[in-house]
């Protein structure tokens, strides 16, 4: 008997629907509407077997995400690859800066892995813009489930000249 996500007749079977609902005080956030199709690597297959992601703003307007790490993110047997977790942090923390009004690119991403993340787990990715001075925007975040912290990260973002989210919206 084949397992969910295991190859069958040369095709990958899809995992079942995943509940990525936010907390009661979170509001859904349409990330692609803000930055366009650049969210393809992590968020590009909403029903795929790599990641499934849904974005929210919390009561303090900070960006939060629910992320499911599917079988295609495997590194150590039965657990997410560190690179898959780093990719999620890159997308979420960069997007947090954009959501706060800063058109940026990531200049430096420091990721600290705390414990192995089991595959097919739904986690919360928290983010907070810590500071914005000149062209530098510092964003911090973590991947957690309950009291278990899997990853903590700091992201130094550099603003792009004349690329504010508002000017991008006006150009459309």
C-alpha cells in the first residue's frame, strides 16, 4: 500500500487538505497582492507536497503565517530539511518588511535551528519588524508549535530605492 505523498505510476499523489486557519484575532493577508508572483518558491503550490502557507496579520498588525512542511521538504528522515526552514524564514521575514511598508531585499539572514521539525506538521511563523533606520530594516521571527521553537531568525533587509509597496500598487 502506498503512503500519502509516495510516487504512484510515475506521479506524485497529493497530501490531503491541511487546516491552516489562523487565531481568532488574526485577519487573512493577501501576500501575492502586495509583492506579486515573487512568492513562488515557498508559497507557489498551495495544494502541493512541499509547503502550504497562509498569511495573516495579528491584532498588532504583525505578519504571521501558518505553514505546513510536506514530504518534499524532507532532510533528516521524517523531518524538514534545514534549508526548507531557512527558505520559509526568508520569505516570511522579507514579506513582513514589505507588509510594514518597506520595499526590501534580504541582505543577511541568520537562522538558528533549535530542534528537528517533524514532516507534515503545521507550525506558526511569527515575525516582527524590530527597527527601520535609513535603508536598513531588521526583522525577527521564529517557527514554533505551541511551546516548541524549531527555528529563530534575524533578517537584515535593505530597502530598494523608489520601490515602496504603495508606488508598486499605483503602477498597476
